[in-house]
C-alpha cells in the first residue's frame, strides 16, 4: 500500500507576491498551487493508493471562492481518477463559531466520491486499490469545545491546555484500542508534539496551544503516524514512524533553508509486523534568499560595494524572494544609490531592502544611557517618564519581566 502524506498547504498566503497580469491573482497563490500540482501528478503517475492530508488547507478560516475552487480542482483530479483522498481539519480550517461549516466540508456535503473529510475525532476505514486501511483521525481540538464542559469552568489558560492535552491523549488511546490488528493502521493528527522543532506556524498561531508527549502519539499499534501543524518536516520516531510532513511551500523567511515536499509511505501486506518504509519527496518550492552586507564608514563608494556583493549570488537571485539587509554607518547613508541596487535585484521574483543604521548617539532614558541599565530597569524608567499610574506600572512590569526572562 502506497500513501502520500502531506500537510499545511495554507492556500491564501500571499506575502512577498505580486499580481499576475494574466490572471489578476497573486503570484504566490500560483506558487502554492504549483507545488500541489506536483504532488497530484506524482500520485497519479505512481498509482498511489491513498492521499492523506493532515490539515490546514487554507491560511484563513474563510478562504476566497477562488482559493476554494483551485483546491477543489486538484482534489477532484485525484478523486475522479479513483484515488481516495483523506482530508483532516486543522486549526486554520476551523470557523470562529461551533455551528459554522469549515471550507473543506463541501466535499462531504456534496458526497464527493473517494473524498473523506475528518472534522471530528474518530476511526475511518478506507478502501484502496492496495486494500483496506484504518485511519485514526485527530483533527484540531477547539478550546471552546472544552470550555463548555462543567469541569472546565473557572480554569486558567494553562489548566485548560492541560485538560486539552489529557483529552487528546485519551482520544488517541481509545481509537488505538479499537483497531483491527489484521489491517494497516495510520494515525492522522493535526497537533503539536513536544519533541518537534517549531517552524513558521509559531508566528501564525494565536495564543498558547496544547502540546502532546511523543509517547501519546507514537503508539506501537500504528504502522505510521502522519502529523500536521508544524511547518518544519521532521521525523520524531522511527518505530513507529512518526512524521511531520511540514508545509508544502515556504511561508516566510523562517523557512528559507527548509526543504519542502511530501512523504511517500509504503506499508507491506501482512496481519502482524508489517514492514513500513517512507521517503521524503521534495517539490520545487519558491526559493527564499537573505543577503547581508556590512558597510564601513571608510567605503568611498558604498553603492559599488553593495553591487559587488550582489554579483556572486546573481543566479540564486533569479526568481527568488530576496531580502537584502544592509548595515551601515549613518555618515554614508545618503550615499547609497537605491535605483541601482533595485536594478541589480530586478530578476528576483520579489525583493525587500532593509537598512540598519549605526548611529553614534546613545539612547538616553532619563539621565542614563540605555547601555547603563538593565532592560527591566529601562522599562521601569520609561513608564515613570510616561507618567503611567503605579498600579498599571506594576502589571506592565510583571509582563515585561516574563517576556525578558523568556527571551
């Protein structure tokens, strides 16, 4: 049985893009659809038995009609070819009210053949060309669902997250106990696992979220554990294989060096001790490139220095999303000829130029320079200068101390 595992498509991320004059759509939408097309072509050409998507089809809970149409076109290509598709609901797919539908529910509503949407925890038995497979589904758990329970009233955020962790662990264990050992079994979950290295999803999340132990998901009854939510592709465990596929396309510069793609999982037949192998297949995701240049006050022609630094990576710049960071003294700031620098970057798909100006003057807080006092003391001095009321100062200093400690 051959399964494709991917996750975190996030259609609708359009940062660092421009409008395509031919379609009127963002070129970044084209990037995300292009890598999805690569996956679809691979699935059809290699006669995959199942495509398993582990959540976050869109960037927002209310995607545009165009985004929904383009996603549906790709899913329909797979389904009409007789290839089963399993769609798990992620946190970005959930509407802001319990009674509202998710964008992916339309496949269930229309009873689209060969497409299964898992919006609630529970087991699914999927018939494929390679035989039947059991999928234990764990979509994103709403915090609001837990808060309606009597035993969750008056809990703080940390206690609520603890309750959610317990609930998710119990849900996975209950589904694992009900599995038929004679059939292959896969856990599909859109969750955070504590052993994982975070990616750009940490910047896209709002508030804290429950984090599960690796031992809660990597149960021996599963032949493979397919995870979504973390954007950095990684293998957390070999037995059973517990894998984050990562996001299919780069979202921002925090993913600049991350390889993007999907996993192909092979489960050999057998009633016990099934052999499982998996391999990562990269896609042609849009390249992100950071170029950092530091200029000195002694540089007679700072623009030429920048242009020379852009010569070596010229091929890498072509069609990439480029971030040029220039660090320079304030004395030569006015000597930069930005039109020449922009011309040198014109073959990039998109570029930004950021300057970090070094100034001799020291920032003063009251009678002291910022270098002479601790960050917390600086915050206190600032609040006093702003004549913030004492009770408000106390609260802000408490939060400030937490942030400084965390950093």
